């Protein structure tokens, strides 16, 4: 006999069985779903690896079993060409003063521009350049072309507020047919006044960037305004307020070889002397004052003569893979530097013509001459 109570009890007795079947279906489904997701995750990079492997094979004929290389574009995050000649940024001159002492030769100025109203913001990093478009027209009635100038400030600017850029500009002057010719842009820049508006392009350049490693060694070879990027590097390394801002705790050795015609032409000298006092173990400063000092042959003292004097110590540094060398200033110094490096290398039993391309390839030899 079936009673109502028996039917209900029988029904209740099936509930655990039904729950167990549901639980089994659910966990099986979940496991499969998880497996699918995991497979999908691992498949993504595989697709990329195939792509990069294809490039590697076509370029270097690498064996198929070689591990895939993820190629990160070098300095991809460094800003370039935020402003171009067709749409330059009009920056306001904040200050423009002479860097020279009484009795110096020529005219060299430190000039700072306000960037705060730039939109998009004209940001830059140490070692880059900006373009300046001088006002007026050339002999053909066309607007003057831009000239490049190395940035002499850090990204935080001279006032550490992060919205200015500074340059170090020598006025170009030469004699032609008994007449003094003034360079167009350098004269324009040396003459501008605070409040004036100047057309700025850029930033440009990735050749003179500093390495990121705090324990790298930085050898700097500069003539005249070639000090501009080096001033930015040295501020980044040794200027106390700048250091607070940049959090870059430089622990390596910085060695500046500086060429100037007279002592009165030495640029940023007070700052450099202060860095020497504050950082005796990390900063070395060697001057070649061409018209006041003589080299061993009785000629003008150039930085390449100083390089030769310090050949052993310098090449001990260069042999360390943490050392980078930066060359900036007169194009004319390049053959002299090359010759000196060749002799200095020989003294250490090294071959400079082999070593230089290796340093270049390793991103440790940086040249910007003009
Ligand atoms: P221009 O009016 O353009 O005259 C230059 C022209 O004059 C030359 O092309 C040549 O034809 C002629 N000339 C020059 N000298 C003589 C001579 N002795 N005899 C006969 N003819 C001659 N400059 C700085 O001051 N500071 C910097 O930090 C700086 N950084 C630079 C960074 C880079 C990457 C480059 C490429 C250049 C840099 N320069 C720098 C140089 C700058 O760009 C200009 O070339 C320089 O200021 C001269 O420009 P100008 O308009 O005054 O001269
Ligand atoms: P000099 O002009 O006495 O021959 P500035 O730009 O202030 O004139 O400084 C450039 C420095 O570089 C000067 O001391 C200049 O010397 C020097 N110089 C000129 N030609 C060379 C060269 N070929 N190699 C190295 N230094 C040079």
C-alpha cells in the first residue's frame, strides 16, 4: 500500500542523488572551462613569439628551436617632435644672461624659456635638443629654417618646477672679406629679452641620453657649448634639489674633460666647483684651456691632449662595461679625439678602431658634434 507519507519520504530520499548528479556536472564543466581559459592564456604569447621568430629567422636564420625574443623598442618612451616647424610652440623668454667672465672671447649666453602653456606639454629628457626658428626671413624672403640647440637643463628645469627649458648658446661670428658676419639664429637668441616670444620645435634626439643604471660611469668630452648636455647630466647627478626630484641616486664616476679658449670662457664653473667639493669620490673635472695652457708639443692645449695624459685611468674605466662616453661640441675635434683614443688604447694594448664600433654598438659611445 502506498501512503502519502511513503511517497514523500521516497521523494526526499532521491534529493541527495539529484544534488550529487548536479554537483558532478557542475565541477566537470568548471574544470573544462578553467582548462580552456588556461590554454587561451598560454596561446597568446605563443602567437607573438611566432611573429618575432619569423623576423629573427628572416634576419639571422636562427634555428627554429631558438627561444622567442621579446624585442622592446629602445627608448620608446622618450618624447620626440611634440612640436614641428609647421606648428611650433611659442615659448616666452624668462631670462637671458652671459655665461662669460671679464676678458672672455666672444659671446655665450644661458637662455631659459617658459613651457608651461604648451598644450600638448613640451616635455623632454636630459640629452635631447630643441629647434629654434629665428624671427624674420632669409635672403629669398622665406622664413628662416630652424636650428638645433642641445638642452642644458634637466627635465625639471633650472627652477625645479618642471616647466622650463634652458639653452647654452654661442653667437657665431666670423670674418668674410673684411666684414664681420653674425650667425642668424645664434645672434637672434643672444639678443632676445625676457618676455619675448620664440618659436620652439621638438624635442629631438636619442643619441645623448643617459643610461638608467645608477652605478654607470659617465665620461664627458666637451668643447665650448658642448657642455650643454653635460650640464644637464651633472645637475641630474649632483644638484641637491634636482636629486630630490629625480630620485636617481647616481653612484658611479663622472669625469668631465672641458675645452675652452680662456679661463674666463669656462662655462658653469661655480656649479662644477661646488659639485667637486660635495662629491670628491664621484666627480672628476679636467680642463684644457687652449689659449692659456700648452700641450707637450708647445701647441694649444686641447681636450684630446688631456685624454692622452689620462690614458691609463681613462681606459681602465672604458674597459668597465658600465662606462659610457659622451662627446659634444665642435665637429672639428672628432679627428683629434680619435687620434688620442687610438694612442691611449695602444698604451693599454687595445685597438681603438675595433673598440669604438663595439662601444657604439653597445650604446656606450655617444657623439653629438656640430
Ligand atoms: P648661420 O647664420 O646659420 O650661419 C652658419 C653658416 O655660416 C654655416 O653653415 C657656414 O656656411 C657659415 N660659416 C660658419 N662659420 C664660418 C666661417 N668661419 N667662415 C665662413 N663661413 C662660415 N650651438 C650652440 O651655440 N649651442 C648648442 O648647444 C648647440 N647645440 C647643437 C646641437 C645640435 C644637434 C646641432 C646640430 C647644432 C647645435 N648647435 C649649437 C649649433 C646651432 O644649431 C647653429 O648651427 C649655430 O648656432 C649657428 O647658427 P646661426 O643661425 O647663428 O648661423
Ligand atoms: P681654440 O679656439 O683656442 O683653438 P669655444 O666654443 O668657447 O670657442 O671653445 C671651443 C674650444 O675648443 C676652444 O678652446 C678651442 O680652441 C677648442 N678647439 C678648437 N679646435 C679644436 C679641435 N680641433 N679639437 C679640440 N679642441 C678644439
